[in-house]
C-alpha cells in the first residue's frame, strides 16, 4: 500500500469506506444465514400439527 500523494483526510475516507464495506458484508452474511437457516429448519424438521 503505497501513499505517494495522500489527499486531505484520505486515511479517514479510506477507513470509512472499509468500515462501510465490512458493515455491508456483515449485513449480507447475516441475511443469508437467517434465510438459509429458516429454509433448513423448514425443510429438514418434521412438521407438527
């Protein structure tokens, strides 16, 4: 990671961008896990009633 000419508040912007990416990835992962968990429970557990 070379920094030849850092813009003013460059590291802060990069940190915000990285934090936003991590947040989006976490939200997507939680959504996928909840969806697949719900499907798994509905498909592979015997229905009652």
